[in-house]
C-alpha cells in the first residue's frame, strides 16, 4: 500500500515513542530519582522547561526519553544484554493520551 513504510524499516527518530521519568519508573520499578540520574546527561534526551534563575523560584526541567535511548540505557544498566533477553516497550499509563 502506498504511503505506508515498509515493515523492515525503522521509524524516523522523531516518530518513536517518548517516555517521561514517571512512565519508565512505573514500568521498570526503579525510583524516579535514580532514573533522573541515569538520564540527566544522556545523549538524545529532550529537555525543556524554565531557564530563568531566581532566588525565589525553583527552576523546573522536564525531560522526554526516546524509546531508543531508554533501551540503550536500560541494557547498559542491567544484565539483560548478557542473557539475550529482548527489550520490551514499557506499557503506557492509563491517564496518558
């Protein structure tokens, strides 16, 4: 069928699912604090939020983690790579759109 990508081709990076720290934390049963440390300086993570530095206001940064980056970090932090167990996409939370 025209207009549909071939099955053996990967999706473009911008179309792959992106996850929040909360979603990965729930799926992997790892604390949000730990995951924040894992992904803080990871290449490919999208960071956005307030950049205004003020003494009276806390700055907030939100991040979105592409599936490929989540897979790479998960495999590097766990022993699954040695066991040859395939990576599974984490389930979406019920309140996600």
